[in-house]
């Protein structure tokens, strides 16, 4: 069998796993709303773990993968980009979600997900994808899905094939438009229509538009700052040991064996 390897951005999966459940209206069965807003109830720890497991199986089945490597955020992941742009991701809350750690620990212990330190998960995903043949990026983040290759959006169950030129065009347009999620402003007031009108496709062709807006010195500075924050690394001295893919068949068998042993143990009578 030919290997088909998933390189997974696991961060978004963790957030999806511990998101609270919508409360169903007892009369209609539809999600309940109060004052126009959905009503939620927190998940138990076991529900969170089951949800994460379900997402993993969903990816394996829908993507028809044989192996995988998954990454989750660790410590000091944005330090390098913050040195270049102190406002990078500044609008995001610094508070760790209540259920983040228990969900993360379950991903690490049960599924062998790898904690990434010193660089961002996106960088680890791309570097690994480049270095492992027959591998595919698995994510819901558009920045990863628009990298060169055949990538799988696990939430939409969609494959998309991206060429090198399409990847560069996406980065070039992002340099103009910016990225509100990461607090990268781009060129003020410039959007998709501006990129269409100026046929934005190449990174080196974007710099003159920065100089027009900011002047020479400030334009070069802003261009460099935004490029370094938007560009997902192809290599890094802080990430040189490429992980070995995990066999899906093997890990599922191991998990089933552990579950059966646990059930068998729980049925034994306590010592008298």
C-alpha cells in the first residue's frame, strides 16, 4: 500500500473539541436561542476527549490516510515574529482557555501529537510537509491550505490543489490586504478589488505599492515586517528533527487494546 501521510495542524481541532454544546429546544429539537443567541452547555472532560477522538477518526477516514503527524502549540512560538512586529497577534487574548490543557494532554498521550516550541505550528507543518514525500497538509486555516500541494480541509471535507504560483499570489495579496486574525494591517484601505485592479501576483511586485503609500524608508520597513510575519517558514534552525509518521492502523490497534484491557480490569472484583 502506498503511504498517504497527513500533516495535521491540531490547534484548531482542540478548540473545536472543547467548544460547548448547543442546547436543544425540548419542543422542536432545534438549537435553542435566548435573545437571538444560542444557548450552550459546557462539555464534560470525557465529552471533550470523545469529540477530539471523533475528529481524528473523521480525518483518517475522509482523507483516506495511512499515516499522520500532528502538531500542537507549545511555548514561545511567536517570539521571532514579535521581535519584528510587536503588534503581531496583539489583539488575541493571552488567557489560556480553561479546557486547553486537558484537551492538549489527551492529544499528546493518546494520539502522539507533538508539542511545538520556539516556532509556530504553521511553520512546523510546512517544514514537515516539504520534507516528507506523499504528505498532505490537514487544516482549516486558510494560510496553510493555500500552501503548495494537495491539502485537506477537515471541516469542509474538501481537497484543494495549490500550485507554487498560486501560493505566491495568495501571499502577495495578503501583503496588500493584511490579516486581521494576526493583526497584520497591510496597506490601509486596500482590499481584494485593489489587488484585482493591479493584477497582484508576485511578491517582489508588491514592494513599490508600499513605497507609494509610506515613502521609501518606511515602505521598505513595513513591507519587510509584514512579509516576515505572513511568510510560513520552509526551514528553521529551531526545527531540524523531522518526526517519523505514525501508522494509523497501528495506533488504532494499540488504543483498542488499551481500551479492552481497561474494561477487563474494571470488571474484576476488588480484593477481599
